[in-house]
């Protein structure tokens, strides 16, 4: 159910920072909310409601991909600054690294973001890197593409209904390759094929105990 990699010593920071990574529909927001409430962490969510580009992006990725990625990058950087300065324990729904390494790269590789736009985007991210606080722990929601598709369908967001399954599968494969190379913090794998934090509250108990053990809290 759970697996820890890149194990390290307890963070020297007085406040703690957890980021939650995983494909669309994996359950990041739910985990962020439940763990944040249980452990008393300040929660930070990806801005979906009120996002001025997201619906347009799903209709025309080539036209709106660059705009959407810049918007998400800016929002995530604002979160990073708040996390760095608020003096609280924080948990974040989706890491800033995924914006760059998964979503922007996917658009570029598939010809839906021009090389010029991609270089501009990467340069902006690289300028941000020195100001980013690395997580004390990344929680990675791991599982099969079948579980991902099922969860996307269950939440019934209209903008996602007409997206080809090939798009979600491509992201899934990119995530699997990316997380193998990620080494900026310890990573706690949570197998979403086996873990259901909503239907099985004991799974939340187990997860929170594991987090407390890793972070020594």
C-alpha cells in the first residue's frame, strides 16, 4: 500500500512542507484535504474553479496550452512563496515540478506547444528554481491507468468528458518515468489501486501514521 524511497534525515526546517503528486484524477485534492485536516497542515490547492484557460484548453490544446501552463506556473509559484514565508506546516495539491516535467513537456513533445514557447516557459521556470523550497516529503499517488480513468469518469467534470483516453494514458506513462528520476526529497508512494481514503477511513489512519513516522512529528 505504501512505499518510501529517497529516505533522508528529518528536515532541519521548523515548519514542514508536503507536496502531493500524481496524474489527473488520482485523488490529490482529496488526500490534501483529508491529511491536512487530520495533521493540522495548511492546505494549498490547484486552481481549477475559476481557471480562465482550463475549459478552452480541453477544447483546443494547441491554441491554449502555453497560456494554461503559464497560468498554472504563476499560481504554483505564488503558493511556493506563501509556503516559504507563512511559518506553518503546509501540504500542496500538485507540485510545481509536474507543471514543467509532465504537462508542458507533453505539449511540446506532441507538437501542441512551439519550441519558442517551450523555451520561454522553461527559462521562466529555471529562473524560479533558486527561490523554490524543496518538499520535506512528496506523496506520489501511484496506480493503474484503469483506476485513473475510473476516477476521472466518477468526478464527471464536463470539460474532461470528451478528452481521449490516449491523452490520460500518455500522461500516466510520463508520470511513471518522471517519478523514477525525481530525487529532490523523500517520496512516499501510495497505491491508489489498494488505498481509498474516503471509503476506508482506516487507510487514512495508516497513511497519517506513516507520514508522522517519516517526518518525525
